[in-house]
C-alpha cells in the first residue's frame, strides 16, 4: 500500500511539473532553428502593415474603425503576422516622407502616435496576432538614418527626390561611423522598449503580441568601407535590445547580401550574432532590375529563377547558423506598371505563387524557411493621388512610392486567393509537425 501511495504521489508531482497548454509560453520563440508558438511549430504567411500605429491613433491620419476592420479581414484570411513601423522621425511637411511623425526631435515624442501603437498592439492581442516592430530605417521615407545624422551635427542631409539616390546613399554611408547618431538612436530604443501599454497595462517587454524587435528597415552600410563599422553598430544595437528585453526575439531587418554591399560573408557574420534569433531577406525583382516595367509578365520566369538562387544562398547560411529564415518583404508591380486598383495582377499573382511555393516546400521538408510577409497590405484604402498627400488613405506604398504600386487591396481578388491558398498550406505544415 505504501508503494502504491508513493507511486501515486510521484505521478501527481510529475503531472504538476509537466508543462500544460496554459504554462506554455505565448511568445514566439526559436528552438533548434525553428519558430515555436504555444509549444507548436510556427510557420506563417504575414504582410507588411507599416502604417498600423498611425491608423491606431486618434490624431492626424488616425482611423481606429478602419484599423479594426483591417485586422479582422487579415485574421479572417489567416494572416497573423504583421511587420510594422514603430514610428517615423523628424518634421512634417516633407515630400515623400511618412507623417505624422512619432519622434519630432531627439527625445521629443508625439503621444498621439504612441497611443496609436498601444491601441494597435492591444487589438492585435485580442486577435492573437503578432507584430514585428522595426525601430529605424536606412531610407528617407520615415526619417531614420538621415534624421539621426542631422541631429548628430552632420548638417542637412540630401533626399533622393531632390538630390538623387547616389548622393543620398553616399551621405548615409556616414551613419555607420557616427557614434553620436547611434547614441541618439539607442535613447529612442530605450524609450520604446521601456514603455507600458496604456490600454492593456502590459509592459512592452511582457507583451506576447510583439514577436520581434527589429533593428531597422533594410539597414545598410551603403559603402564597402563602412561594412566593419556597420557590423559593429548592429552588434551594439542587438546587445542593447537584449539587455532591455529577454523575452522577445531580435532580428535585423536585412535585405540579405543585397543590404550588405553584396557581401555574403558580411551577411553571415551579422546573422551569426548571439543576440540575433532569426534571419531576414527582402526581394524586389523590379527594383533590382530582374523585371522591366514594359515586360513584367515576360520577365516573370527570370525573376522567379533569380529569386530561387538568392534564397538558396541565404538558406545555406541559415542552415550553418541553425536559425530560421523569413522573407519579410517582397513585391511585384501591377501589370503594365499601372497603379489604379482596376489594373490586373497576373504578374504579381504568379510571383506570389512562386515565392509561397518555395516557403511551403522548404517547410514541409523541415527546412529553415519559416515564413514570409508580402508587401504590403492596402486593404480597404482608396488612393486619391498617385503621389500620397496629407489626408489620403494610407496604403501599403509609403509616401515616396506611387500609391498602388505594390499594395494588395481588398478588391485584388485573385491575389487574395493566392494568399488564402498559401495560408491553408502553411496550416497543414503546422499541423503535421
């Protein structure tokens, strides 16, 4: 009898110590080179929703009714992973730049946008969606590099729309070595990660609606000679984020080798950092010259082949590092390089199908290709001008791009069907593993 009682007691203790569904972490984690969520494999189809925090505000650009409608629609389709800009930097009224801005000047914040970010995360939590939040930007459309350089005493920085991209990129190559600019950015990182959500009462560090802190959108060195300093900065930034938040994943936001001056060794080194949990790549066939505006459908096969080659080289690196890979930006223009909502999307649909097949095929084989975020969600927006103007709906295309160029709207029925098919396939992969 004593033995039986001892056995029952032991069983009870073991049961109490065993992880339950309630005890499993609600945070997205990485285990043995793969994502997990709630103790299960996590493969996903996501999108870019950069304007989510602005839409969640109650000031200029805010529209909470539309935000909730957009989130409901994405969730209904099975899209549960959104890549979002925390906020833009600098003054308003600058052509080709997102507004309203969050960081008006270093350490001076627009509380309306902070409330929008809080509201967005609260609504995502209700729907069991997760956010990848990027904190900086190498491009002009949200401030980023140029903003920090100006306030670090480097003088007025060039803008691509006025001065051309060569001049802009040459100027931005100075960011990697500008320690004062870095410190201004680190102050911003400390402020954002140290926040508490006013609607949920959760500290950001305790919020499972956040999947990953991302150092920036497409951080680049912009010059080969800047690569060592670039790598040092990324390592410092990831170490700072880790010191502030031990729960959430950290990612870079890199385009891959394209963002490392085509240096695959540089890409491997920055991804190998102990504080970087998973790897990113972006792919833009039109921007990279793989597809031409007058022959988007004719160039589709070449774009797909180049895409596979690019992904394969990065997957080999991920296999060596034992880290997941996410293709978190990719897009393809509307047929004929037209921007109106009634333009067909045969080329885009074909490209999406191909990219999705690469992700799903690799996931089915237990590979490291774990997810993708198409660019970008336009949803219920109705663009009024080709060049975004204050008062226009926000779309997936930031202010420096033609509105409708890469956006997926609720009227793009064929593209949305392709997305739904991929969601279904990825769910099957999740359930099999």
